[in-house]
């Protein structure tokens, strides 16, 4: 089920992040696969100390949403790398395409018409099990019971326009997404669909934003586990490159 995409740093990011830890993420092209993370001795240790109740969800489900171009995939992939626990990454758009969970392709908008029932059936077992990052620009179709945290990424609309232009989106699609960002449509959709207490709105304009946001989500993951009765592995650390710091 894990969908893996390669992150490509724009020249702007390469320049501004040359010395930052986010840069090593962009350059490495190494996406933290579930299997790689599960093979990390620190994570296995973490798994061993979990409560014996097998029915309880041991890991949260995090939905990363926002207007196309806001940075969902970039955040999700860095989070997979930095997470102190194993998280499976699903790019919902890719899943729809790869598994044919749609009713055809809309040429005008250059996007698939999603078959929501098929999509939810496909995701149900994974989402119920927990330990999942969902990456999608739409957030209102997922059942509330699945989701523990909704991250809504926001970006200045002129910057968003440039990002979508670089993607060679057709002009109608750029305009629609630009307006959607100005109108904060995704944030409103999230607020209508989920308890406000689980929604966090985060700015995604710079690599500093990216690093801070991921660090904040990692902190939230550790708190979630603590609040759900899972003892913290003494080796778990908060912050960027926590797995690397464990190894050293
Ligand atoms: N916080 C950020 N700072 C700088 N550039 C970013 C940031 N987030 C995303 N980008 C860049 O914006 C573009 C779109 O990001 P992406 O993660 O693909 O967006 P989405 O998945 O929401 O469509 C990419 O070129 C990415 O490198
Ligand atoms: Mg994406």
C-alpha cells in the first residue's frame, strides 16, 4: 500500500537550504520506507515496550492536507524519515491512480474523478490499524474515527502560483487552486469535518517552516503515544534527525 515518490528540490530550495538538514533530505532522495524504518533497531525497541493490548491502536493516523503545491508531499516524506515510530505513507492521489479507484479522468481539470467508496474500502484496514500518514488535498471524505491529527498547510498564494507554474499545471487549474488558497477552502473543509482540537494550521513557505513543522508533528506523536498509555522509549528524542542522533 505504501506509495513512494521522489522529492525534487527546486533551485530556490537548493539555494536557501544548502547548509540545512532539510537539504540533506532533498538531496538524498531517500524516502523513509516503512520497511527501512521498521528495521531500525531503535524502532524495534520502541515496539517491544508497547502495552500488551493488541486491540488498541498503537500509532496515530495523521492527515496532511492543503491546496495542491502547499507542501504536503514534502512534509509527509520528511516526517516519515524523522518519525520516532513507524509510519506508513500513502499519497492518496497516487493510490487512486495506481489502483484505479476512480470513475475516469477529467481532461479539462486534468485530474481523476475519485470513486470515494472504493477509496475508503481500500484504506479502511490500514487506517483502522493506525501508523499512517495520509497525503491529500481533500480532507472531508475520511471518517472522523480514522484521523488523530489534521495538518493543514498554508502558503502565500503568489508563491503557490509559482510552484504550480513550475509543475506546468494548466492555467485554469492554477487559478482554481490559487483562489482556493486565498479563500482558505481546505482549512474550512477541515473545520467542518473534524473536531477543531485535532486541526493544526501550519505555514509552509520556507525550509525553516518545513523543519519546524515536522519537528512539531514529531513532538505531537510522542505526546499522543504518552496520552494513550505507551511508555516512551528512553532513546526516543524529539527533534530533527532523531534516528541519526540515536545511532551516534
Ligand atoms: N516549506 C517549503 N519551503 C519551500 N519550498 C517548499 C516547501 N514546501 C513545499 N515546497 C516546494 O513546493 C513544491 C510543491 O511541494 P509539494 O510537497 O509537492 O506540494 P503538494 O504535495 O502539497 O502538492 C515543491 O517544489 C516543494 O519543493
Ligand atoms: Mg503532493
